C-alpha cells in the first residue's frame, strides 16, 4: 500500500513537474514576495535625459522593460523607488520618469494648506505629461535598446498606463493600480492588454465608478484582468501600511499581479 501511495503521489505531481520543466527560467512566474521592498535604501540611479530625471534600476540587458509611472508624489517618494527596484529584481529593466519636474505633491496633501491640488493637476495635465512619457519611451527604445515596454502606473500614473497602450503610443502591455482621473475614451482607445488592481475604498474611484470601469474595460475586446482588493484604500499599491498584514498582502499581491500579467502578455 505504501508503494501504491507513493506511485499515486508521483503521478499526481508529474503534470506540475513537466509544466515547470517546459518554462525557461526567465518565464517562470514570480511568486516570492520577498523581492518586494517596503523599506530601506533605493538601489537605482537617477539620470538626466534631455532635462528629465529618470530613475533607472534593474538589469541593463533586459529586452523587456518596465516604464514605471508614479503617483503624484513622484520618484522623490522612497516607496516609489523601492517598488521600481522590486520590478528590477523581478528581472525587468525599470525606468521611472520624474513627471513633475522636481515638484511633486507634498507628502501630506491635506495637511499642506498652501498646496492647490486643482492647480497642480492642471499644471500636469495630459498635454504637459504626455511628452515626458513619450520621450522616456523613445529613450528606452533608442538608447536602452529594449524591445518590449510594460507600463505600470499608480493613481495619477495609472491613467497614463491606459493612454500609452493606445494605438501607436509605444506601450506593449499595461497595469494600473487605483487609477485616477481616467476618462472613458481613454479606456475605449486601448489596443493592448491591461490589468487593473483597484481598492475597495477609494474616494477617487468609488464602487459605482469602479464597476463601470470594469464593465467598460471588458467591452474593449482586449485581454484584461480586474481585481479589487478588500479592505484597501486608495494608494495601497505603493503606500500601504505594511504593519497591517492585510494591507501588506494586498500591496504584494498587486505587484505579483502586474509581474505575472507582464510575463504572460508582453
């Protein structure tokens, strides 16, 4: 009976062994969340390219690169640099442009009386932000010689994950965590796969708008996934309270969601 049990165990495990053996190492799904850094010093470097600071991290010879588009706190926020570093550890050359030209939103938006959010968003509207992203994509393709670009965006940057997987915009696949300011035509215009990680409690994307976004996304005919993380708030993909196990899990799971989507659809 012991030999039979062992034989059955081997047979049941065989498909998993065969499946994993067929995958080259760089195609194996990332499941080790220890590569996600929440604290500590960033390991990338900042490079000025035609007047725009780019935070660059990860393997230099990667043919698939991640274009990391930040929230309103920019590449100056350590959590953004650490998350970009995490994509680097997942095997992607990662480039994050300073979309706010050295003047991101203050860390405590609500506690900064003289900060005018409406003016800030106007100053960084698509007509201003699109050229920064486009020039970064050109640099990645022409100078860094990457062949595929996966775009990951958070909050403010999530909108541009959609904008830059429209036809001819330069992105090959997208991911957006708790996107804000997104307009329906920007969703309808996508021509490449995209995955979305949404917060359950998000004043910038409340439940009715979230459901409408999911429905619209699924109507585009593009490959897409949409996940809502229970108990989370806007910003969890970058600035989660990682002392709370539920928040930490959601941030890490959203990261894995992005990486696996990129690995599958790039």
